């Protein structure tokens, strides 16, 4: 089965041997986009979050065969070639990372939030932060990184 979609703006074709392959596996194994992490495997932890057609989705629950024609954004598609995206820079600036497993999911969740709501409320930020499980940071630095990202994007004219 041949599935065609765009990944980080580039058209790709993936030949699936079966229709039950998960998107997270296709991304990591077939397309070598290993930034998307395997986590819980049941869609609860958020570490495998990608954006599909504008919506944050747990790629561990998404069948790749159902992505025909979709626009998919992974962590590899967030930064430009010359510099980090303001969201990524905010996570660095606020030391909002430790082991790094959850960070791609957090950055992608933040991207999805800011694309829809350039100036989210604290409650909207909290809901986005809560969508990705972190075992290390206690969330306060991650929450601060969202606020910093909002400021950086406003300053750069991206919000």
C-alpha cells in the first residue's frame, strides 16, 4: 500500500507492507525522523505528538495508512536551518528540559497551540503543557518556556 503525504513541507511516499503500521514507527523507522519519541504506546504521555493537518496528534495511535494526503509536522520541521525556532529557544533559555524524552512532544504541542492561539491564556498554556507527561522537570520551567516563547515570537513578529 502506497501512502502519500507531506512531512515538514516535503512530499513523501511510503510503501506500507500492512495497513496497521503506526505513524510513529513509519516516522522513526522508514523516514529516519527519530525526534518523535516512543513513549507509552497508548496515547497518554504525549512524547510522540506530531501535528497532522493543524492538530496535535499522538502518533502512537495514528495509523500511517490514514495519513494519505495529510500535512504532518514533526520536531524536525520546527527549526530553520540557521537558528532554533523561538519555542525551542525558549525551552533552552528557561532550562525547561532535563532528560529530553518529552521535549519534542512539548515543543510540538506548543507549536500547535501558538499556531491557533498566538497569545494563549495561562489556562490554555496549562492545558497544552498537561498534554505531555514529563518525569523530570515538575512543569514550572516548561510553563515558563511557553510564556518566554510567546514573548520571543511577539518580538520576532511571529505572533
